[in-house]
C-alpha cells in the first residue's frame, strides 16, 4: 500500500499557489493496481480506479485530477510513500 503525495504549484490572478497534498492511496495486488483518489476532498468524494483497466498510462489520471484544481500547473512533483 502506498500514499500518493503531490506538490503542485501554479499562479492565478497574481497569486502564487504551492500545495502539498496526499491525493490518494494505491493498493497493489497480484494482478492489478487500485487507486483510491480524493476526487473532491471538501465534499468527501473518493473515486476508486483500477489502473490496469482504466488508466494504463497513470500520468493521464493525475493530469485529469489536477486539471480540475488549477488552470495551468507550473510544477508537479509526485512521491509514493510505502506504508
């Protein structure tokens, strides 16, 4: 089991944003990888995704996640922390 932690930065209306956020949990099984993604943390919505079936290219999933939060990311660093 891994925690997915992102550090993202962007600018919006002359304000610079720098966010450190644990955005999900990755569960690695023998034949698949599942992600529980904090889809909308304010509303408490969690999305379960089977990476092996839905997103073979994981970068697409996380680009989609951040596109809902910011117009244009300046930087994105991802860390997977083993539990």
